[in-house]
């Protein structure tokens, strides 16, 4: 057993697209392991888009990697030394090893892997990306047979899983991918019903026309991995009651167009795990009797205040409406005849 | 009983802010009523921001008003003639009378009102605006005692109801309103804990600082009535797991800044009643065993396809990462050591 290890540290914070100079490759002594810890020799490491966020010191859902610290990331490897119950030398494990060829981790942060499935699947289809697809579709996508799903980054580890799970649930699945090879892959390997090459469309309007042609019944679920042009293209095609699990926005990870206010808003939806719901009251009339029986007594009792702005006569009604649109009224605008 | 009525018709489609010339005031004969219909003399009419949308012929959640047709809207009045069971002359009723002093409506589209509550409440606190507040808060706001709610257009008929219902549920309630008088009203009449005058802030950053000062624990629910500057200001203040019922976007009803992509997206959320949910997989680890037991057998059986893009060695890892961010990989990016 060697007593040296190699790791990649974050040397400086990238601006826009990261550059090789933002990283430093370092050799160091393997730390001594303490009680409850395990030393893993890493055989496989994962690279995932979320890592770009960790390189930035902008506030996000997870702390950024400190300058000089090992880049964060999941790895698979074998135990080479253990001071923890339940882990023996030779065990195949996975955990947040970082970008390094060895890692010392508390046993509680490691998970043992079966030997009968390729070890790299723990980083992909049976790891975080696959789990992301499965969870997001189940909790937020709410797929129903016969509906239409559009997936951005459809040949990626998340998108390809979303497509397959939705297809198995009886949905029509449409892939958005970059280039003819990925489009072929989406249909042939991942079973999408159709694939659209976003690189063949310079603007959102042209991409939208292509997606519209492939989604004659509209879009019920848009799985959001990218933001940018694809989001703009898909949004007007959504059906009433559609669902958008927001899983990533890789188009904006390296920065957005100056003056574009959308990335700030959309990024907050992701990083804050917001639940944003369009409300059109005409969908909810069935609940009106419940509302009245709850609220009418409170209004009658004076427990709920209300304010009316009373105008008079039909003739001035257009002007009253115009004024209301710019905040000219105070309270509910009523016109008495 | 007169045999003439007066109505306001849509004369042309407004561009931007409506003008009086977009409407025409007309006198006409009261239509004869048929079996099952009721003639109502209108005493009170409602004016609501949603009406601006009906004046446009852009596709929306409801059909636009035809040119030459009576402007749509809810009214209250008394029955002056009835050919319908259950409605007698003198009954106080409400329905979609349109902007007119008389209306002939099918009985099924009318609702009788009690005589002991002011009739205009059927258009406001006990009508569509109040019902909107009650429904949206209950279904999408999901208020919990101790949380913080921010409401745009807080002294309007929807916002003032949202604030009072949330306050009664034990939330800290913050009003956004236009001008010192409305701010005073929000606190004194509607019981908001604080009110912020958006007119006192020229840009979103300045408004955000004021809201942040009033929301030391962040924002759990943002009730969206306006879009524009307020949305931009509030969004970064949202807490993890926050909820945004999107009820309106009056700031953009008369058009948006050229090149601003946000209104298109946000408008779709409203008009299509979308459910948009941020997904960060690190919140969901408890479900990981369920995922593995569902999906691992399918992967082992070859029922789920997956694709890996294998790179080799730690030294090239930064470059591999950079390439992945721009779509250079195909399938899950793995680095083998």
C-alpha cells in the first residue's frame, strides 16, 4: 500500500466557462485513519454538472468548495484499510470521495455496493442521476398514461432515465438533444418517440416549431435540465395543468445574457426548491360553497375587513377600469348603477 | 319597466394601456326572455384586472371578448322578470351580467344572494377575489404558523384577503403596496405586520433591500399578483421550500419591456396553471432505498438502458469536466482511475 495520494483541488473560482488553470493537481500523504473511518482506493469518479455550482462562491443550495480544497464529487472504490465495524478490506463502496485517488471517509458516509452490477452504475443509472430522474418524475412530474413528456438533455444520465421511466408509464416521450448522433441515440437506445436537435435551431421560435410538430397534443410534462433557448421554446406549448420539474439549467451555469432577468428567477426556483403554481380561479368553482360557508360568517361578524372603491354610472366605467390597472383605486373596484 | 338598456361594448382591441376610445356605450332594446331565463336589473358591477386579458385576442385561459360584444364581468342586481323556476321578481342575484344595466341570463348561471350582507360583497370579499385568495392560499400557499408571507397588491381585494387569512393562520404578513396611504391601510385596516411602498424604490435591488429588512427569517410564501419589479425583488429572498401561488401579473398586462424573456415564461405559469417545482436531489435521500429496490432489478435485467462516457486518469479530469459542461460527452461522464 502506497502512502501517497493524488487529488485535484480548486485553485481559483472560474469566471464563465472553467479553465484548466482553475484546478491544481497535487500529491500529498494519505491521512491517517481514525476510529470509525475507512480508507478507500478510488477506481471510478463521477463528473456532474452540479459541480460547476460548487466552484462558485455565490450563495446556493450547498456550500461552495473552498479554494485549495479537494473538488467535491462521488466515487467508487475498494476499502484498503478500515477502523470501522461493517467495512472490511476489499469491500466495494461508494461515497463522496472528491476528485482524488484515495479518500478517508467516516463509515456512515459510505455505502456498500453489490459485486454483480458494474460498479460505475453506482455513479449513474443507480446513483444520483438515476435517483434524481426517478424521484422528480414521481413527486413532481406525476406522469399519466397518454400524456406527452419533453426532456431536455435527453441523452444525459438524468434525461435518459426520465424518458425511459415515462415511456414505461405509457407516455409519449420527446427528446431534445444536441446533434444528430445524440438524437439517434435518444430514439434507438433510450426509446424516445422522437428527438429534436436543438443545435439545428438558432432561436427559440424555430426550435418551438419543431417541438410543436412532434407534440400534436401539447406538452404535459417538461423536464427542465437546461433553461435558455429550450425553456423559451417549450413554455408556450405546455398544456393546462402541466408540470415542470426543474432539475437543472446548464445553459446558464457559465453565465447568462446581460439584462436577461429570467435566469435569476428560474435559478431561484431550482436552488430554493420552490413550488410555483399558476392559479386560475375558474378551475375551482366546485369549492365555492366551502368558501362561502367558511368566510361569509367571518365577514358578517366583522372579523374580516374589506374595502371597496365605489364609482358611479356606466358611462365612466372604461375610465375607472383604466385607472384601476395602474393602481388608481383603493380596495375592490365596484361600479354602482 | 323600461324596455331599453345601456351597455358598454369592446370597440377595438387596446394596445398597451386601454383608452376610452376602445369602448363604446350603446343603448339597445332589452332582449325578450325565453323559458329558463331571468331578466336582471343591475345595481352593482365589478371591475377586475383579469378583464384586460379578455380585451386582447392573444390565446389565453379564457376566450377574448369579440369586438362589438358587451364587455364581460360580474354584476349584482334584482330580478325584474323571470321565466325560470326558483327565481322571482325582486330576488337579489349575481352572475356574469357584463358591463350593462340589464342582463338576460339562464337561471343556471345566476346565484341568489342573502339580503343581510351588503350586496357588493358578492363581487369582492365574498366573490371571486375573496374566493381566489382563500383557494390559492389553501391549495398552493400551504401556510404554516410562524412562516412569513409577502403579498403584492396587498390592499387589493385578493391581496388584502390573503394577508388576513395568513395572519389568522399565525404567519408574519408583509404587504407590498403603492404609496404611503395604501401602506398605512395595509397595516391599519388589514393587519399586515409591515408594509413596503414599491413606489419608493426605483429598482428591484432597492425594493429587495427593503423587503429583506422586513423579513428577517426570509420569505416562505410569495403571493404573486404583479410580476415585474416586485417578483425580481422577492425571488432571491425566498426560503428553501417556499411556495409561490401565481395569481396575476398586473405589471405586464399592458405589455413588457422589449427583450425581457421573463414575462413569457411567467405568463405561461399563470395561464396554463403550471406546477413548477425545484428539485434538489439531496433533499430526498430517504427515498433512495425505495429507488434502488425499484430500479436496480430493471438495470440488472437489461430493461433500462444506460450509457457511460468513460475518461481515464485524474490528470485530465478538469478538461473532461469543462467538455461535459458544453455537451462534449455522451452519456454519464465517468472517470476511471
